[in-house]
C-alpha cells in the first residue's frame, strides 16, 4: 500500500472511529482535552506504522490500545499527570496501574458517545464553540475542514476549540449524562447544535454556494447516533425526521449552475423518496414516543416538512394545515422568524393581503431589522399585490442584507423582474 493510500485509509478510519475513541478516553481521564491528546497520539502512530504493517483488521481497537499505552506511559513517568488524574478521580494503584486501567477500559461504555455529546454541547460554552468542538470531537473533522465549512479563518476555529477545552476543564464539567431537569436543558443544547450544523449546510449563511451538503450529512449522522442512544426521546426523533425530510430536496434545490431553485419551482421527481420515507417513519416514532407530551419545536417543524413531502405538486400543498402548525410553533417558541414563516403559509392559504399584515407587525421586532428574509418575503407579497415599485425596493434591500452570493443574485433578479 502506497503512503498516499495509507494516509487515505487512516483518514477514513479516523472519521469513523475517532468519536468513540475520544469518548472512551474521556471516560477514563475525565477530560476531553486530554482524551483528544491521547487519541491524536494514536493517530500519529497509525500514520507511522500502517504504511509498513498494513491497516489492522480492527483499526478502532488498534487505536484504542495504542492510546491506552500512551496514557499509561504518561501516568508512570509524570507526577503532575498522576496528580491531575487523582484530582479527576481517576487515580490508579501504583502497584497495579495496568490492571486498574484495564478495569476502567472494560467498563460498560455504551453511553460514552452520549456523554461526549453532552460535554461538547455544554451551555458553559458559546454557540460557536459548541459547534466547533462537536464537529472536531464527534465528527472527526480537522480544524481546517471546519473553517472551510463555515468560511471563517482557521486560527479562529482553532482558538474556539482550545478555549472550549480550557473552559470545560476550568469549570470541571463532569463527563456524564445529566439527569432530571438538567438533562432536558442539556439535551436541548445538543439538539440545537445539530440543528445549527444542518441549517448552515442547508442554506449557507455566506459565501458562493447555496448549500454545503457535507455539513447536512454530518448533522444527520449525529442525529442518527443520538436517536440510537436515546430512542425514547420524541424531539430527537423529531429533529432526525426534520433533517431527513429537508435533505430529501437536495437534488432539486439547485439548478445546473448552482443557482437556488425555490420550493414552488422544484422538480419533485428529483426529491429523494428514500429520505422522505425515512423522515416520515422518524416522525411517526416521534409522535408515538410520548403521546401525552406536548409536541416540541423539532417535531412540529418535521410535521410541516412532512406536509410538503406528501404533496405531489406545489398546488397540492396543504397550506392551511402548515399555517396551523406554524401557529402552534410560534406559540411555544415566541420566535418572530417562525411568525414570518407562518405569514408565507397564510399568504398561500388565504392570500397576500392578510399575510402582509403579519409581516408588517414584525418589522419592529428585535433582531428582524437586519434579517434579510423579512424584506424578501415582504417583496414577494407586494409583487403578488401588484405593488411593483415597493416590491423592487424590498428585494433590493434583502439583497443588500444577505451574505450568500447565490441568494443575492436571486433577489436582485426578483427586483429586476418587478420592472417588467
């Protein structure tokens, strides 16, 4: 095997195995920073040895064994490290370090990935730090890959990750699955991170591309892992359903030159029916998991996506039903963005006049002054009301607010269309 082939093999193994490896090591040492340090040592060893020895039959077990040996070597020679392990409650007997370590290694670690998710998404971290750390430790993405995905400088991402690890260590965030009320709040943080990653891939905030499917794929992978670990949580299933239903439209959302294709104009024969089926099945599980619990925001959004997925044509869409679901969503979130989406559904169900009243009521809401979709929606409603000059002004304003080049071009085209 050539060195290039070996490097590719190591990268592929790392992407698959790194999250479990870091999670296992974090349980041993109680610190995600230390865990990643030992995992990286194992990765370097693989890059050194696999070109000559070949890729082992069980590469994940090989990496874990190497990381374990590095940890033991460090423990034996470094008094400061032993003291830190003691502080973390991971002290091993000086006479029986190997067997004590083996006992820790052989503990039931079925929840290790879940613990790692809760730590990476801990509320003591900023949203940006939670996203970066999750993609780094759970996604196995390199710092430069995360930077490219979010179009930010690589040193910025590296700094976020370093600061996040230091914050977790300084605040002594335990490597555990929370219980009680704290568990619900922490789970909401985990779901938020996965949702943010998916949304950034689904409609890129900035840059030349309308979508970044690789981010959506990573978010869906994390969602499936989470659903497997927490099968009884309706909102976990709801988020997975939402992502898979939205992802089913990928092929139809862009034209031949990468330009955005609005939902009403999409060729629905290009929607991925397998993802639609999976999404609908996940939604059924979400709705049946705890029938007495009020529907959460992700399940409601999945129900909205299902309405679109079940409509054979744009004209068949149950807009009244979608408007009702958005109303329920707005009541539990209090979000003006949700209310703006409701206005779109109302416009399709009842006409643009009623919807324009909803949109105009949002213009002074906090955070909406610079939200480009508000003038974009308003421009569409004004165009349908044959108020062309006002519509053009709104489309131009929306184009000036968006940072996505594809979206800007689409909005400017809409503005020009108001002249003819």
